[in-house]
C-alpha cells in the first residue's frame, strides 16, 4: 500500500485535501471519485527525501538510453501495432506477446519481454514502461498513464502513434539538415589536426633554415603548433574530462537550468527549441485534458515532457497559481514566457469548454512553425559551413605562406 496526498473539490465547490492509502494511483483516484470528489491534485507521497534523487535518476536514464538506444522508427511502429491490436480486442498482454515474437531488434525484443512479464505479475502498462525510461520518454509514459486513468487507452494509443509519427517526421528533417554540417565540422577537425600535427612542424623546420624573423601571425601559429604536438595527450585528456564534467554538471538541477536557458538564447536554434516546446506542451495538454486527467496532474506531467528546466519551473509556478484559484491561461500568463497566441487560444477554450481541442489546434500551428524553421535552417547551413571552412583553411594557408612574401629579406644573410 502507498500513501497519496490529494486536493479535491466537493459537489458544492468547497476545497478538500488530505491523505489516503491505496494500492496504486488508479485505485486512489477511484476512491476519491467514489466519494463524489473532483480531483485537483493527486500524488504519491515519498517517505524519504533524497536531494540526490533527481541527479541520480538523470544519470540512470542517460546510461539506460546509451545501453538501450532504440530508434524512434521502431518505437513508432510498435505503438502503431499495439494500438491496432488493442483496438481489435486483444489484451495488452497478448498484444505484447505477439509483438515481442515478431520483433527483430534484439534490445527492444528483450525490453518487450520484460514489459510482458511485469504485466503478467499484475503491473499496469504505464508502470511496466516506467522501468525503461531510457527507451520510453516521459511523454510516452504519461500519455499511457492518462489513457489508463480515463479508461480510454485505445484512443490514447491512437493519438500517441499519430503524435510520434509527426515527431519522427520532424526529427528526420532535422537530421537530414544536420548531416551536411556535421560532416563539414568533422572534416574541418581532421584538417586542423593534420595541419597542427604534420604540416606546421614541416614548415617550422623550413623557417628555421631561413633564419629570418617571421611575421607575428606566423610565429603565433608555429608556436601553437609546437605546443599542440608537445601536449597532444594533455589536450585530448583535458578535452575528454571537460566534456564529462560539463555533462555531469548539466545533470544537476542548476546545470540543467543554465544549459536550457543558454540554448533558448541561441539564434535560430533557440527559436526552434522554443517552438518545439510549445508544440509538445499544446499536444500533451490537449491529449491529457481530453482524457480526463486533472489540470494539476496534467501540468505536472507536461513539466517532465517539455525537456526544458526553464519551462518546467514555470509550469510548477503556474500549477501553484492554479491551485490558488487562477484559471489556466492566467496562471501561464503570470510566468511571462508563454506566447500570447497560445494564451489566447487557451483562454477561449476555457470560456467555450473546448480547451483540449484548441490546445491540439495550437499544437498543429507550432508544429508547422517548427517545420518552417527547419527548412530555413537547412537553406542557411550549407553556405555558412562553406564560409566557415573556407575562412579557417584560407587563414591558415595565408599565415603559413606569409613568410614567402618576405622571402627576399629572409635570404639576405
């Protein structure tokens, strides 16, 4: 048995809060509904406070993602098949049995077998998926949980499969746009490594035989090349340790907040991240509220879905304001970071009772914005990469060959 804290409203609108014991979240929600209470907030109480909990959880999730990296295409195909089988009348357990037998990806096959065994032992699908957070995202698990709570798992699986197909299409566009610049950056890195480890030492020996004073820029480049070769192991090890240190720091609450705020301020990329967050927020909000999940529970789940600490903290503040009596659009407006278009749509939805449908329409709008930014980014990256590579290599060539323009003075013994 677990202990749950709840905030609810009675039929006459008065507020009620307290604690109750139940086997799981669904059982607790059912107990409150049987008492004719409208759930505002329901959460499991943690008996112990561990300040390292979020940090360790992020490390475990990152390690799990690395060990069990499953392509999004595989997840999309699995969700679509599970939705079809469940809609056709098969149980989740039976559907997983058939899907695991046909699965070709060995890692994912093992995960499906583990999920099937958990369900056989009496676990809910969402609880079974929670053990594989490196494979299934917070959004995925949250929506499955919402479908179970509302009794609309079939509809939720259909919505989820459609959403993941949209995400996959967007990711495919982003990846195709990034292939070229990644190749160019790798090529530039190899050229620079070869320049400082092979080319510059040869030029240095030639310059020494000339015996004349070298231009300042050439001297700096030669000195840097010698230092790079003499400290190659230190440079590589320091770079590796710095990368690991930054990665660990970004897993803490403070580091994650700093990283996410920096990303949001980047030109073009920051706008892409912001629009993508709005698309995920709107889509998740629409699906969860449409499935009958309470507003505060919805905000809590979305906070984990947006994958941005800056917006997660804003949603926590908004949840507190909603709990104190503000409506949804007003609470989000108080945070100062949500766009006016989204706030206006949610405000209209509150007035008309169609907030879930308008949130889904907002998601469609922001998804189109994301696609437009990706297309613009694709058109800009190619010329920018050409300028970058040409500028760096051109600078090195000019600096290395600069003494040749002073060749006459160099031969004057």
